[in-house]
C-alpha cells in the first residue's frame, strides 16, 4: 500500500509539474507576443499585425486600406491580407485527406507551415515582416535579456541556448502555447449565447442563420462549417479546405508593393506540386468576420456585403456590377482552377437575404468587439 501511495503521489506530482510548465510556456509566449524584440528594428511585435483589440488583425491602414501589412523596415509591403490569429488553434495540422482528395489545414493562407508553432517562427525571419537577420541574432537577444534568459532556462533547461535551433523552436512553441489559450477563442458571441439559450436572434439574424445553413438556398456551409450540426457549440465556421473562388487581383495593392507575379496560393506550399492547386487558398474562419475587413486573401473587398454579392454573382445575373467600384467584376487572378461546382449551387439572393446573411455573420463577433458593430466601420477606421 505504501508503494502504491508513493506511485500515485509521484503521478500527481508529475501532472502538477506538467500543468505548471504549460502555464509557464503560455506566460512566456504572452510576453513574446507583445514584445517588439522579435523585430530587427524593435518596431513590431506579433500584436502589431494581430491586434487583440480588434479581432487579432493588422488594423493599420499601411497606405493600402489595410489590405496588407507593412514590415519592420517601414517600407516593405506584403501581398496578402494578414489572417486573424483568433481561433487559429483549430486549424488542423497540414495534411492531404485521401478520402476527399483535399489538402486541409495548416497555417498561413497557403498552409506552408504545419502548425501554430511553425507559424510563430515564420514572421521574425521574413525580410518583408520582422526582418531579423538570423535565428542566432534573435537568440542572442534572449540570451542577453535580464528576464528572458532566466525564463528560457527555467522552462526549457539550462542548456537551451547552446543549440540555436532548439532555442528558436522554444520561442515559437511558447508563442503557440499562448495562442492556444481562451484569450484567442472565447466562443462568447451572440451566436454562442443563442446556442446557450442566452440570446434571442432578431428576425433578420435568424433568417440569415437559416440561409447560411441551408443547402437549398446557399452554399455557405459547404466550406464554412466544420461540425455537422447547425447548432453545434464550438463551431469555427471553416472546414479548412483549399478552394479557388475567383478572387480578382488587388490592383491598388500591387501598384504600391510592386508585385507583378501571380499568387499561386496553395501551389506556393513546398509540399504541393499539383498544378490543379494553383490559386487555391485555405477557407478562413468566419469568427469576427464583421470587424476584420478588408476581405479575401488579398484584401480586395472592403465591405462584408460585397463579399456576399460576389458569391451571388455566380448564380445571379443581376449581380454583374461590383458595388465598390460600380464597374463589372474584375477577372479572377487564377481562372483555370475556380471551383464552379460549389459556387454555382444554391439560389439567387434578394437584397433582403443578402442583408440577412450579413446580420447573421455579425452575430459571430466576440463579445468584447461588439461595440465596433454599433458604428459604421469605414476602411480608414478598420485599417
């Protein structure tokens, strides 16, 4: 009995240590997430481009209406809209689903990083983002920092700085552990409260909900639903698959950043060599979508209503004009791989149904951001 008691005591002690270690990693990750030490000129932190005050997006205008992020050097401009870091933890590791013949999950819009840890390690070394010259440069900063030097050793062992690769991986892992906390995914929107019986949808919101989950009316849930039920708690509103929906080039952004090459999307992922994947991007979560404009992988659309109308144009001849430009919709950047099979399903939407879908999507806004829905969000305000 004494041996058995000792065994359980050791098990409990080990569990307690592991839990404490996880908390320590999260705390270190939180510090790192908000610290500009990760950028070459110490002008940017992770939170610069993933601002928790507004849906974990880059809410700076950056001279392009927020379509892309500005780098640490003050001049480098990306070519893609920075994805929200909220609910990012739920994207599965990047893999190929043989049953459905689909690439799924990963991080970044092309899934080039397997998981959150990989994603966290990317921006510091990216010359158009944080622009750190080398892993060694950043590790030396930690090693010579009065608190980080102790924290890394306490969590990862006294020898952690002896191996640059391990030390860098430890940094990325800590940030990833922080991104897995409830701070990034509270699931407390009006929709979540509705499921819990704590909020009653308005007539317009309820119509939008019905339309969203109805395969007979729209095709939204085909890509923007992970769980099978339309009232499942913890829904992230993405199946994390990759599709080409015919998004046009953001010419205003390209004029600023000088990029002239086609964005090949998923085909840019080193693990993918099938040309049929060209122009496909990972389906984003719709959580907080109402406050995270602009939209699409390149930020080409400013208004959420425009996005709904853009989808409707594939089956509705009355939607031939882009409401933001008052011109016909521009051609798709990669026309050959557009997923017409899914885009042409459903029924035409009336203006009321478009407004209903927008109203429903607004209910997916985390509670702490609901105040942003009470005032018009102009591009300047958002970005």
